[in-house]
């Protein structure tokens, strides 16, 4: 009898285990089915208009970085689905750097194919980084827009409610706020559309995280953009920008003159005096403490993030060398020695 009971118990346990295994398998199958459906759905077009937007794939960009840009611009539904597709199709090493025009009506496979084929956009309006607003104006005219239209489109009053301009002084121009990027141009494209798209790009970079980081540095959004524009012009090596930002922030908070040649030159050009570093204007931070009255050029994401998240270093000086490197120091004596050694041509101004 005892043996029979044990057999029954063993049989019951086996049945329970079998049922559990079946339930787990069914659950896993269901999960896999849900994931597959989600993956398939996320490869489909976002939908909406067929107006092209321009994306730039930098050399060495990862699928994740490309996906982040596409997702931010509303061109794909999911960044992870884009990455999975590239990996599953073994296309990672076939993605080509370049500037491409794609739109929300294209599927992930179609967008990836454009990048793999290297079908770069040709009808583009490009706003280069580190450019003054008068230079941006000249470039827009060279792109085929009428001067009167460009002048009108650069009037900040037309964009008063734009989220990128929430902290811009009411009497300030769009200097510093026109984000450097390439934009698709057709026969119907207006300058105002280009400027609006540029401001949209600026707003995408001014994320809540970045805005909060500016605030933690004790800066308003406008002040942060002013400092970012100085970093943009002073440092050619992107890897050095966070350290340069640390220098300027330390000087600003310590009430030490920023000592930026770029601000001095901007002020002298604005005053019609050409490129001079000793001409006295409110922008000359070699002669005046505090921030210049406004930004001195447009700014890229790297410079914005450098001000938001400066390096944890303790430099007080730096000089940009003729070799493209930036040389940092803590004392004036070290700075002068590095300047004499590395800055010959650039320091002739």
C-alpha cells in the first residue's frame, strides 16, 4: 500500500512539473510572439508627411547613435528596433558616413538602405558651426535665397514663442541660437522654414537634463549659450571642450576676466574695426570681467554639453596651439611658457 501511495505521489509530482513546464513554455512562446510583433511594428514607417529631414552620420557613428538621432527627429518609432535590424541584417559595418535626406513615410529598412547605399542628399542648406549671424546670413544668400527674405527671416520677433528662445532677452538677436545643421532645400523651401528647423534642432539639444545642469552651474540658459559660444570658438579639439568650459566657469565664478581672444575679436568686428584683440568693446573679456553681452556665434551640441557638464579639472589657463591641441595650465608662468612654445601663428592676431 505504501509503495502504491509513493507511486501515486510521484506521478502527481511529475504531472505538476509537466504542467509547470508547459505553462512556462507557453508563456515564453507568448513573450517571444509579443516581442516579434513589437519588433515588426516598430520597423514600419512612423507615417505622416513625406517632407524630408536631414540627418548626418558622422564617421565612426554607432547604430545606437544613428538611432538616437532618427528617434529624436521623429523618423523612426523605436531606437532599439533600428539597432536590432542593423545587427540582424549584419549591416553595422556597411553604414556609411554622410548627410542624408529621409522622411517619416519610410520604413526602418528603407532608411537603413539609404545610409548603406551612401545616397547623400544634394539639395541642402548648411549652417556651419561657430559662425556669427552675419556669416550665417551670407551663407543663406549664397544658397540662393533673396537678401530681403533672409533679413526678414532672421528677425527674432517671428519666433517669439519658440521653446528654444524662452530665456533669450527680448532685445537680443538670434545670435547663438541658430543651430548648425544641414537642411533639405526644394524650390518651395523658405528661409523662415530653415530657421525654424534650426531652432527646432537647438531645442532638441536643450534637453531638461542639460537645462537643469546649466542651472546647477548658476547660469541662465542665455548665459550658458554665451559661454558655449566662447568655447565653440576657442577650442578646435572637441575632446578638450569640457576642460576649456571648466576654465571659463572657474574664471567667471571667481570674477576673473575670461581672457578670450574670440570675444575681443567679435566685438572689434562688430564695431567695424576688423580683427583686433585690444580694441575696447563690451565684448572684450581681456579688458572687462564678466560675460560678454551676448553669444559670439552659433554653438554645437558638444559646446553646450561642455558648459552643462564641465571637466572636474582645476585649470585656470589654456592656449590653443598651432597643432590643434589645447594646452592647459594652473599658473600664469606655465601658461606663458606653453603659449611661447605652441602658439606662434594663431597668436599673431
